[in-house]
């Protein structure tokens, strides 16, 4: 089938790009005298397979239909995770294939969960590769959320179509055009973040590595104690600013570039993001003020802000072990994990717009009870929301929690305790990174989990990052027939 050739041709191109990016850690190996050709070997294998896929799937007229677009989306993330784990396998970290795959999947899905026990002594090349994976995953999810996901009218993502006349035949040319603009914005924000980190005290290597994972809201750090390693309030403030910038829908940046200078003040999602942040920060600040006398006023405000922003966005940076703050932060941060950030950004979770629309729907239902003959409509960003649109969001949210409970059950069956199973499931499907509790909390990692649990969490990361339906729909025969 011609369309299948286009899918595998595109995956080949992606693997060539991935292999090219592997040359960056190879240069770092040379720079830091690591005396290893791990990344050169990995780049050679990855690029070679990519070239084979390109040469064996050449087509003059490359087009994608709806089914092939979603097949390409799922296979792209899976293939990058598979080939992205090769450097971890060949490194001196002595990782099993499952561990290497878990680390790679966590990187490309910008989850931030890790199985590497001592990042402080890990090779610099491996550390920068982890950051590169998250950076690539960040820009990849933005492009997918703006160009491909809106084509599937499930989960409410159709609200973010660039143009009402979009068809599947426009996917490839429009993706190229949008990707170019987004890449420039993404690079600019990354560069600005890196310079800012360097100016407030990070060395060049750390500033580059953290800039990539900050903009991608991924959370991989070069130290086991994450941002807390630096003990620098200025670094934390820079992180807060650029995490929020990465959490804003990139379609808003596109509209701003095209002349809509007020988009950041009138977009409902952006306003919702800041409302949630302000309320959540206030609640956490108030809780710490009452329950703990450890921090002064300004430190309390900074720590509350940093951890709320980090968890809500799914970044997963930590400066303190919030598991030791008491029971309330555990429940509160678990709730924030589910909310997530804005659609069309690098953030994760159910997404703010879905909660906003569900809130309007609930209010309308209440109004109908009070005024049975009244006619009420729902609008979001000046667009009328239909009943079928509402049902698609309800279906998505139901499926999200259904998969969450299934994943938590699988982890429990594998012997994990309640807190680890629940928070591990939430962190995977919401792509947050650290979980809660002593095992996978801010001071722990995922290295001691059973193999089955790591594979289950890897699947959860993929499902959560690709908005569930982009993967699950491939297993429905009716999807391929329609």
C-alpha cells in the first residue's frame, strides 16, 4: 500500500534525524575525554536503519490518509524510544534492555522518570542525551497536537484545528510549515532559558542540559537531587518562568507572530492556567505557613510556587522532598498531576481546556434544572461547543481514569504498595516524572521496580503522551475500514 510506504519513509527520516542528534553526545564524549565511541556506534546503527527505510519506501507522491497519520504518530514515538535506548545499553551504566527502554521512553515522552541511581557520576554524554530526548519529545508533541491530533474528533482536540478546512491530505505540507515556525520559537525559548541559567550561576553544560528539559517541561536533571542541587533561588525563579512559557499553547505563539498581539490575554486556556496556578500556590503556601515553621515568608512562597508549577506542568523538577510535608501535599499534587497544562504545549495531563468545558457543561445542566424551558449554549474561545463535542471530552476523561486504574492495578499485582502504585500510574499516564512516597518519590527513583512494572509504566507514558486515542484507535478494525 502506497500510504504504508509514506509511513515507513517518514519513520526513516526521523531515525536519520535521531542519529544525527546522537553526534552531539559523541562530541561531548570527546570534549570530556570519556574515551568511548558509544554514541558514534549508536548514531551509525540508527542512521543506517533510517536510510534503509527511506531508500526502500521512496514514493513520488507522498500523502497520508487519516489512518496512516495516526499509525505514523504511534510508530514514530515507539521507534524513537527503541533506537533512543541504544546509547543507554552501550554505556557503562550496566542497564538492562528494559531499563534502557524505560529511560528512553521517559525521555521522548517528556515524563522525567528515571532508573539511573546516581546521576552525579553518570557520563556527561549520557546526561546530555537524556536532555536531547526530552527536547525532541517536547517539540514533537507540540507539532502533533497542532497538526495531527485535531484530525481525530475525539477528546476535544478538534477545537485546535488551525483552519476549519483542514483535511488529511494537507497534513504533510502544513506540518512542514508549522514545524518551521514552532522550531524557531522553541529554539529561541531554549536559548533564552540557557543564557538565563548561565547568568545566575549554572555552568555551561548544566545550563544547556536544563534549558532543554525546562522548555520541554520534561524534568530530567544532571543531578540526582534535581534543581535542589544548586540551592540557588535565582535558578528556581528562572525555572518557574520558562516552565510557564513552555506550558503556554504554542498555537498562541503562532497567532502572536501572525499579528494577534492580545492572544495571551484573551485565550481561555492561558487564563485558566494562571487561575489554577494562583489558587494552587496560595493553598500550598497557606498549608506550609500553618503546618511548618521551617521556611520564612519568601522561601515559603518560592518553594510553594516552584513545586506547584513543576507538578502541574508535569516537569517534575524538585527542590525538596514534598512527601515529608504531610498527607495534604500528597493528595493535592496527585490532583494537579491529573489536571496538567494547556493543550498544544509541552505539558501533559488531561489538559485545562477539558476541565473548563466540563465546568461549563455542569453549570448548564444546573441551569436547565432551574429553568427547564431555557435554552443554553456553551462557548469556548468564542466557538460554540456542540453536544457531540462534550460527549467526546467526557469519553476521553472516563477512558483516562479507566486506564489509570488499570495501570495502578497492574502495579499492585506486581507487588507495589498502594502509594507507589497509585502515584506511579498517575505519573506515567500524566507524564509527570517522580511519583509519591519513599520508593518513587522526589528522593527515590524507578530502578528498584520489577521488570513488569517498568514495562507497564512505559506503556502508560506512551498512551498519556499521545492522548490515549492516537494509540488505542489503531486496535479498532472499524477505524481502518472507515
